[in-house]
C-alpha cells in the first residue's frame, strides 16, 4: 500500500499514519482523523454522480452518511495502479439490527430522510446518470421468464429441491403474473412521471449492513447503487427484509410505514405500487436462480432449507396481502 499512501498524501493533503484492512475496505488514520479507503470498480462518471447526489442531500440538510472526500483538485476519487479509489469519512458505530423494533423504526426514518433530502436532484444536461424509473414491468417480465426456464430445468432433475420447486411453481408464477398485469397500469406510469419531475433518488441497497447506528443516531453508507427510482422501491425492500423475520406481521409493517410517514408522505399511487412490489415472488426467484444458475455455494441441504422457508411463508404472506390496505 506504499504507493497509495503517497497518492493519498499528495492528492488529499493529509498525512497517513496507518492503514488497516477491514472487510472490503481499509481504515486509515490520518492527520485529519479516521477515514475509509475503498478500491472501487465504479468508473469516474459514476463516482461523480454518487458524489453529486450526496452533496445535494447535504445542501438539503441531510449529512448522516459516508460523504466522499474530494482531492485538492476537487475530484471525489483518485486513480492509482489502474484502479479508482474513494475516501469517505469514517462512520463510527455498529450495523443496524433488524430484529430490534426500535432500530427498525430508526432505519425507516433514516430512509425517509434520504428520500426527502434527495428531492429536486438534477444534473447538468449530458452528465452521466442512472435512471431506473419505469423499469419495473420489464423487470417483472424478465424474472417471470427466468422462473419459467428454471422450472424446465427442474423437470429434468430428481432432487428434493426440484420437486419442492415444481410443486409450488404454478402458485408463485401466477402470483408474479398477476403482479405484472397490475404494474402495467396508468397509475404506475403516472407515478413514474411524477417521480421523475420531483427528482427523487433511491439508495437501492438499503440493508442492515449499510445502516450504522451510533447511540440514537443512524447513518446510511454505501450509496454505490443509488439511482433515480420510486421511493417505494427502497421502502418495499426494507419491509420485505423485516417481514421475512416476523412471519409477515402486519403490526410490525405498520410501525415501519408510520415511522417513514413522520418524515415523508406516501401518495395513493405509491401505496398501490408498493403493494404490487410486495406481491411479486422475489425470494422464490432468488433461491431457485441461485440453485440452478450459480456455483453451489451452499450445500443441497441448505438450498432445501431456503426453499422450505419460501414455502412456509405462503400463508403468512397471503394474510399480509389481504390486510395490506389496513396499513393506511
């Protein structure tokens, strides 16, 4: 790391006292305090986009994040040895615990603060952007096609997983097909248009390990996937992660949504689209796709257990979807 030490000192203007690896980053002690150094596969235009998003939110009063540090020349990254590196402020604390009700509510409030602060984000014409608005119908359609192809593979197999998947394929496929029909509606198109006009950014990877708790304060980290998208994309994913831990308990969902709404409102169209997102059989696709298309990182027994989790959720999920409108 000697060469990168010199690059950092020359480009950022502070002295490096020590560098220590931590997970997929490096913690660096500098003459300006602790920072985080990360080697990234992101190209410069994408890094600049993320930096602009963060700076926009800071201008709007939100600073609970891992802000990018700029070089003396104003760039949010450096290049060395053919790679790009970013440096962020060090966010002290621990990962958010989604099994703790209060921390789950804190995460929901943090998410709403992100969406609120991102409103109005615009880039100069011709700048790089990432825009996922309007892509849900194509996403649903692609995933359904993949689920159907996976079922064809399963029919050629004789494993316990194959039989479990095929036994429940029709139910989940019909669930997804109905979600696709519902999302292809004027209400979705109207919401996409409105969101584009408002210029709201989604985090797009709002998981427990990207939420840091320090005392009663919460911080968001790792904005690498942030993009223009419906804010209910983030909220639906947050709900889904919690619901799978509590058998789709409607009361737990209400706490999360109510906390979000103390900061950021939800329109009728957003509530409608979020319901469709929560209906789509995302977990079935993920487990089956990993089993049939990925290198077997889990044992056969582990895959069977994961598929059993998907099956065990069916009745809880049905009840949740029936009660969904009671949340609002």
